[in-house]
C-alpha cells in the first residue's frame, strides 16, 4: 500500500456515505488527518490496525493464535481497551471506533507499549460486524458508555437497538457474552427490556449485573460519576437453545 492509499483508507469509515448515508449512532466532527495522525498511522497501522474489507476476518491469521476473541465497540480514547488487554492477556481484542483522535491515541499507545493482543479498526461497527465477522465466532462484546442520544427524537440513533442486539447475538459463540455499561439509566432499562425479547440471549443475573474486577473506569464513566449518574452494568450471554 502506498502512503497515500494508507491515509485514504484510514480516513474512510463507512460503506454508505454522502446522500446514501443511513441513520448513524455517531457524528463525525474533525476528520482531517493531522501531522501527528499521519505519523502514528504511518508507524503503527500495519501492525496494530485493520482496514475494512468485504471479507471475513480470520482471527488466527491476525493474532497468530487461537485465543478467545473479544470485540469492543466505541472505545473512545481507548485507555480502558489497553488496560483490559494487559489485565486479561489470555484474550485477543479487536477495538472498533470511528473517532479519529481516539483511534490515533490508542494506536500510538499500542505501538509504544507493544500491546500485541489488540488490533483496532476505524470504521462503522455495524458495517464491520455485517461484512467481516463470522457468525458464532466471537467470545465477547464490550460496549462501554455508548452515546445515550438523550432526546426522544434522537433515540433512533442509539447503537443498542433490537437489530444491533440481534446482530451481536448472532456473532457470539455459544456461551459468549455482551457486556454493556452505561450511566444513562433509562437506556440501561431499555436494553434490559430489549434483551428479554431477543431469543438468542439470556441474562444470568435476571437484571443488572455486578461489576467485574477487570474493568477500569472509562473516560465517559468518570464524566457520568461527576454528574452523580448511577452506573448500570448489563451482562448477557448467548442462550443455549440449539
Ligand atoms: C460516549 S463514547 C464512549 C467512549 C468510551 N467507551 C468510554 O467509555 O469512554 C461512545 C463512542 O462510541 C463511538 N461510536 C458510536 N457509534 C459507533 C459505531 N457505529 N461504530 C464505531 N464507533 C461508534 C463514538 O465515536 C464514541 O467515541
């Protein structure tokens, strides 16, 4: 790949662009590659980055092992992603995020600290799951503090909607999990309710889950706690119905 192709690819984040664009769970603000972004992408993309391709991803060829694969959606600045990968080195992690600054921040961190059990993609997660992730192949999904899209007229932008929950469930292996945390109580209640209507999922806790020991506080969690929002954890597992 030439340097220009590398930067062009790094800046393409969705399949349907412009007029074709559908309702999205994110808003892209600054999408210009700064000198720093170019330097970091040039240095580390080949080893720690993945590009969107309309082709099923082979985890073994990406990571060189058969360890369990966990996918994190919307990692923000990615400090939590890196920390979890260090705390649970027995898993491989694929982080997906469209936010340029966060992507570059985590890419640099992975490269500098050589955190080799993480790969990251800068693309719409819905497209990635639909085109690159095999059914029944994922051990876990992490969705930490997804944008709550607070206004009622924006609820249709919420990432965790019935279709997406079904998509996640389809991609999970038997016994695989979805771990979502949010500081937006009404969103949390909504996802619990949606999960009850998704036959591919079961809730081993019957309601909200207790926190796990290995998840550090995320950036958005910190902001939520400063506003005294309750932190609700949801842990769902693929139902054993086959
Ligand atoms: C509120 S932030 C939370 C970031 C981080 N998880 C944390 O807790 O600090 C939600 C992130 O999800 C990302 N996001 C939303 N929809 C996405 C999608 N369809 N694909 C990839 N990233 C998405 C946004 O760009 C944003 O950075």
